[in-house]
C-alpha cells in the first residue's frame, strides 16, 4: 500500500539528516537517501547522484566538520520539506563560519519507507569562502585541507564542479527579487506580472495557481528578509501578514528572467 505521509511524517524523515550529521554517522546519513537520489549542494554546483557519490560528498564536506543547524522555520508541501536556517560549521582547524541557507528536500517512498530523493541546498559559496579566509591562518589551513579532500574524494572533475557554484544569476537575480518583493508589498499587480515574465498566474508549491492580482493582494505588506542567490535560483525569506513564507525563484538558463516562482507558506512544527 502506498504511503500517505502527513506533513509531520515528512518533517520527521528530514530531521534524521541533521541527527546523523551531529552523530558523525556516515552510514546512517547516506542511508537516508533513495537509490538514485541527488544531492545538489550548493545549487549551481555539479550534483552528486547515487549512494557512492553521496557518500563521497559526506566524506568531503561533512565528516571533517562539526555542523549545527539553527532552524527558523520548516515548510511542508506535498512530498517536500523546505527549511529556512543558518548552519554553523566548525572545521578541523577550529575555524568557524555561519552560513545562511535554505534547504529543499523531496521525499519519496522506497521499500516501504520515506527516503530523500532530492536535496537542494541554496547558499552562497563566495561569501562563505570570504568568511572562512577572514578567520586568519585557521581558515586558510581549513580551506587547504578541504581542497585536498575534494581532490582526493572527487578528483579534478569534482573540484571544477564545485567551482561552478561561483557562477549563476548572482546579484542581478537578487536585485530582481528585491523589485518583486517591493511590488508584492505594495500590491502592484502590473509590476508583479511584468517581473514574473508576463504570466497571468503564479503557481504555489501545493499545485494551486493564483492570479498575479490575487498574489499581490495576499502579500500586501510583505517584508523581505534573507535573500540568497545560488546557481540560477534566488530564495527569499519573507514575512507576510499571516506569518512567515519562503519564495523560490528559478531564472531562465541564459536570460535574466524569472521562469518559475513558488511561494511556500505552510509551516510545520513537531
């Protein structure tokens, strides 16, 4: 019989990931993923597909470090959990960085259990590297060790794939996101429609589609918070009159144009 998970079930399946990270349990963490799962961390870098690649990702980026999750909000949609958080990474040399982040987990059923089929981590690589180097010699040593681990575990191809996260929509996308948030806050339907690529409707993650006018009405008074550009996507934490929300904007592959806009409002707690 197919599983019919509740929002709490989905969140619980996802919470097993930070628990395994905190316990430094490689087998438990890698075992959370479906057979052909994909980890794209950060979005914009080359993805890691399948158990072996995901285990090598763990060996490179998780095993040497202590990672603490500071979660502001969790959102649950059909088969999906999104987390608005900041992680604190203490590296092997003692260098410490705080990385603002949004995480998207797509959960699938496999062998009668809920497993992670896709993990997308939206965060900005260049500011994190700058923060690391700003910690002085400890940060420089940590960066050198990480580079060597990356080469050992994933080869030159992995190093090049990670470097791709330094490219993408970047500041241009964040400026467009800022204009969109200002238009939503003001209830400016014409500006929302234009910034959304001239579309008359916007799709919510639940599958519901709303008109630009209805969206602008719902989001009037919106306050923009954490805004991150990763690859060709921009994610934005916002406060709406009825509570927090997370907006995910995906841009055209070659043009500075929003292709999809998804609004997540359904928070879930323990």
